[in-house]
C-alpha cells in the first residue's frame, strides 16, 4: 500500500470536518468538527514525517495538539458562558453582527 | 545728468502722494502744488533735452539704474530708466501738455469741491505715464501701463455719483484688462524666449529668434496696444470714457495715454520687423480703426464723442504707420506728437465751449458761438485746420507722410492701405468741418438748461440754475492760455518737425528708417490728399453750412444710425461676448448638473444599490461567512493547481 | 530499534488491511460526528475517530504522538467536550433542519469542490517516493523528538507553554461569575417570605412510600391529589415526576370499600 493513502484519508476527514462546520448549528458540535479538521491535519503531518524521513512533521503535529488543547479550553469556556447568558448553544442565535 | 531721470517720475509721484494723503487742509493750495510739480517735471525734461541735444547722435541714450527690484537668479527685474530720443519725445509731450492741462484744470475745475483729489489723480497719471515711457524693461513698462490704466479708471469715474461715469470707468478698466493680458503674455513669452525682458537684450537678439515666436510676441503686444489705444476690436471704451472731465479727455484720452499703444509698437520695432505677419495685422487694425473712428465721428452729436471718434481714427493712422515698419515708425511718432497738440487743443476748446454753454454737449444746441467766444473759436479753428491737414499746419505734414508711407508699403497692400488712409483724410475733413460748423457758425440753437432732475446728472462744476438760457462767455485766462499755447503747437509743430527732416534725423537712431518708394510721386499723394480734403469740407459745408441744422437729430440713414450707436460695437460685444458668455455658463451649469453631478450621484447611487444588495450577504450568521471562507480556500487551491499546471 | 525502523519504513500487507478497515471506520465516525442529532453521540463518534487516528500515528512510526493522541485528545479533550455537553443538556437533540437559505447547498458544493481539488492536488504531487523514519529514529524515537523540541523548536515550545497557561487563566476568567451583591442571610430570606406571603414553612417533603427512593413521587394532599411543591423543580422541569395519585386514590377507595364491608358486616351481626 502506498502511504499516500493516509493523505487521501486526511483530506477526506478534513473536508468532512469543514462541511460539518458549515451545516451544524450546535456550537459544541461545531467545535468537534474543528477538532476533526485539526486531527486530519495532524494525520497528514505524521504521514509527511514518514515520507520525508524526519521528525519535524511529528513536532508540528505535537504543537498542533497543544494549541488545540488551549483552543478547546478557551472555546468551551466561551460556550459555557454563552449558554449561561442565552440559554442556547446555537451559533445562529449569535447573529447580532449585522445591521 | 542721468541722475535726474528718476526725478521726472518722482516729482508728480510726490505730488500724487501728498495730494491724496494730505487731506482737506490742502484743498486751497493743492491744485497749485500739482501744477507746480507737473511743471517741475517738464523743467527737468527740458534740461535733459538740452543736455541730450549737446551730445552726438549715437551718444544720446541715458540710463539710470535705481535699484534691483526682484533680484533672483535667472530673473532680474530692475527699477532702471532709459532715456533715448523716443522717450525724450514722449517726456516732453507728456509733461508739456500735462502741465498745460493742469493749468487749464485750475479754471475748469474751480467749482468742484474735489479739485484737490482731481489734481492728485492727474499727478498720479503723469507719474505712471512717465514711468511707462522711461522704463528700460518691459516689466517696469507694465507697471506704468497698469498705473495709467488705474489713473484713467479713477479719472473717468471722477464724477462717480453719475452712474454713467461709474459704468464707463468700469468698462474702460475691463476692456483694458483684455489688452493687459496680452502684454503680460508677451512679457512671459519674452522671458521664456530671451531669458530677460530688458529692452536692450531683447531687441538686440530679436533678429536671431524664430519668426513664429516673434509673431506670437508681436500679436500679443498688438493686443495690448489695441486695449490701451482703443483700436478695433477693443475700441468700445473710448467713447464712454468721455464721461470724465474734459481735461482728462484731453490729456489721457486724446494726447497721451491712448498713444501708449503706439509707443509700445514703435519701441518693440525690432520684434515687429522680424514678424511681417504681425506687422500686416497691425497695419490692418490701424486701417480698420481709422475708418471706424472716422465714421463714428461723423454721426455723433455729442461734441466730445465726436472728438473721441476722431481720436480713435487718428490713432488708427499712427498704428497703421507703426505697422508699416521702419518706413512708418518715425511718422507714427510725429503724428502722435502733432496730434497731441491739436487734439488736446480741440478738447480744451470743447471744454471751453461746454463751460460757456451750461455744460451742454449736444452740438445741435450750439451754433453761432464764434462771436461770443473769440479766443476759443480761433484756437479751436486752428486745431481744426491742423487735424484735417490744411497745408502748412501740423496735421498736413504728419498725416501726409503717413499716407505716403502707406502707399510705399508696395504691392496691393500698399494701394489698399494708402487708399484707406486717403479716404480717412476725406472723412476727417467732413466730420471736423461738421463739428466746426455746428458749433461756431449758423444760427443760435441754444436751449434752456435742463431741469433739476437732469441737472443732477451733469457736471457739478456748472454753477448754473435750471431753466436758465445759457450766456456764452469767454473762459478765464487759466483756460485760454493753455489753449493758445496748444494752438501754436498745432500750427507750427508739424512744419518745424518736417522741414529739413528734423524729426526724422532726431528719431532715426532709435527707431531706424527706410525710405519707401511709393508707386506714385510724393507730390501726387499730396495733391490727392488736398483734393479729398476739399471734397470732404465741401460735402460738410453743403450739408451743415448751407442749410440750417435741426435741433433734434433727423432719423438718418442706416449707416448714420449704426454710427450713432458706435457702429454697434456694444451690441456686438453684448451679443458675442455677453450672450455667448451667458450661454457658455448656462451650458456649463447644465453640464455640471447633468454630467458631473450625474456621475457623482450615479456613482453614489450605484455604490448604494450595490451595498444594499451586498449587505444581504452580511446576514450575521457565522456559518455563512464560513462558507465564503471555505469557497475562497477552494478557489485558492484551484488557482494554485492551475498555476502549477500551466 | 530495528523493529521500529522497519515499522516506520515499510508498508506491509498487515498495515494495508489495517488502513482499509480502520480508515473506513474513521470516515464513518467522522460522518457520524457531523450527522448525529445529539451532541453526545457526536462526541462519542469523534472519540472513536480519534482513537483510530492514534492507531494510524502508531502505524506511521509516531509512537509518542500516538500515545499523546490517546491521552490528550481522547482522554482529556473529548472528556471536556462530554462534560460541557452534560452541562448544556445531554438529552437535547438538535434539529438538523437548515434555516439559512441556500446554506446547505453551498456547503455541499464547497465541500465537494474543496475535497475534489485537495485530492486532485495530492494525486498531482509526486509523492510516490518516501524514506521512512529509520535514520531519524536512529538515536531512539522519543530521544529524537526531545532533541528537536529542546533545540530547534525550543522557543515555540516555550511559547506554547505560555499559551497553555494563558488559555487556562482565560477559561477561568470567562466562566467565573463575580458576585456583585451580598448573599442574603437566613433572616432576610425568611423576612422576604413573610412579606411575599407564599409558603412560609419549609416545602413539604415528597411522598414517601417505603418501597424505593421516592424523591420523584409527589406527596398527596388530604383529598388524594398530588402536590407539585413536594417535588424538586428540576424534576418538574424535566417532566420526570412520577405521579402515583391514581394508585393512591384507588387504594383509598379500596380501603373505604373494605371498611364499609366490615362495618356492614358488623351492623348485620348486631
């Protein structure tokens, strides 16, 4: 098997995640889709790392995880406080940035 | 001696400053001060003249550098004077006639409470005019040029309480601006072409410049001359300028200022010599104005306006002569000087008549005045004989030489110009005889002075009561003496200048001279002139001497009526310039409203409409924005792939 | 060590089988994540996908990352997600009906376009040749990573540390609610109850039947109807009140009948 297949899988997962961001309204699910996209990227990095025979790709994936962790912490905090004030987890309810 | 040149200008300038700033305490002595300073200027001029005569013909140019006005690298404007034979001629004419007219004004303006101011303006005029002819560069000449324009404006509108005078002053000012524009453009062209505008370098290097540039400069100078000297097409202001006091008409609008254009052309002779086209245009302008002024002069019943038409016509002669090149320059100046004498004399005579006739200006209400005003009659009569070119008097010599020079131009042009000049002489004889007959001969046609309403509209120096019959009387000594002096000039100046070619020899080093070869002999020209003169006088006598003159003007032919309206010059200006300007501005406003505002408003409306549609994209839903981002990313990938594929 | 190098550079049949089976599952998990109505189902599907990704990391020779993926993502982040889901309401199901006009069409269009372009781009790239991690892992896998992290990427590492701390503080700040007024005392609460005139004594206890924990069973009023006050507000809101009043009333009727029979018998015996 050609390891390029890992890249195809990563592309597929990324696209699914992006589509999820576009069609779901629940902020938490939205967040999960973002995580899915990040993981797809990580998979691509790991595959590249193997192809090029160095560890830099893995390092990048490692940093991506750390940043994702930070992002999730802050993002979920935002969701919680949003839910407290609006009693809703729908992104479409936060549509006040228009005339 | 050179150091005295500045004093020529300084004396009247001091007078103007003192008189205009001095206030009412100078009311009693102001006119004496003004006259004294004018006479001082004449005295200095005479001293310089004596000094100049003592030198050799090539050594007569005197210079005085006062100070650097605008000393900038590559742009040197100096307050510097140049007194050569040409300037000297003008200095003597200006300060001499100017002094005489100052004296005359003492009597003429006696009843005017603003006499001090009048003398201040007269002195200002003298200073500016002397600056004009003494300047050694075109920029300083321009200063004097504007100065005389200002003085002219102030003096035409001296009786500013009369709306007609105020309007006439504004008209003169505006029309002069057109000409001044020409002079300023000419100076700019000179600067770009020669890098300087001083007379000596400009005129010396004129021969090495391209003819096109010389023609451009020449035509611009001609435009300036047209404005200042009331030549077609900028002639319309001179007739209205007669609203000013009569001494002003005599000094500024007959003897001196209006001849500044001739001075400018003769002074710039080197430029015109290199531009035959500009010369031809100059000659044509002169010829057209010559006939134009003469025809207007024939129809006017207002004595001053008739004389104004005559002035226009005579300056036309000078411009025609100046347009002939070196064969004509000297005679242009000679006619200018003799004209200065007799026309000033005629105006002063007219002023004297008006003074005696309750400021009546309509010649149809004169008649038979020769017995009541003998001095005026004789001096006016001598001026009349001089202007029509009666053999032996001043006008005879100067005008005859111009007609001769016009024929000597050669070719068809020469014949046409010469014939026009000849025809002009006949018309001159006609209208001047008409003025003479209507004023001093025939029966009395005096009318009572106009009533109170109209009286407010006439010169306040009158001191007469409404409804009173005029009591013609001779004017005081202060007025008659200048008239007598000018009459002497009118009689003898021409002969003095012409016999032995004195004037020619005097001026030739400055202007150059070429002896033309007229197709007919000089004697033939003289005889022809005499013949047309006799015809003109005879016709006038047949029309106005043999028959009584009606008090109310007959309707007259179409030409007469047109000439009464100054040959429709104002109507022409109104239709072409005023209406045209109105239409232009109206269409510009329309363009502004429809096109400019349309584009602006259309842009705003389309931006507004587009925004109205685009704001629908701004729906506030984060997911919609995410779709745009995602689509954009897809397009980016597509573009990258395409670029790699290419 | 040689086994590690071999695993990193070779694509054995076993790995191929593993890829096709687990890859399919991963895609199904991802699709389930975006298509499940309930957030908790989505979270669980995502956790499954992530575990499969961890396996793939291991298969690609990223052992450390594979372990971290399981511990950090599946163990910490996904549990955080679940925690929040619980907080928001685990049973709440989303409506999948689209409310923004054209959004779904555009999303599908962009998704398809993007995916096709991405896959075409990968197919277009010359990636056939690959090296394996043998040389990079020569000094040991974790040691190699550590060497990179603490040399070339040390600044990035420190900065991510700062980022984590900032994120932790930020989360605290965002979720912390400052009390802006003094808490009411017992006395004030009782005075307010008296003023408002509602329910002066403590709330009645739920009906207790000695059969099971009956906190969700309302107590009965003397006429046999249930009293709402006796059950917790939360349970009432969720509709989880177990109404036993019918049963109780039936019991009461039966009791009355029995007593009436007995009384009737006694009267008859008299």
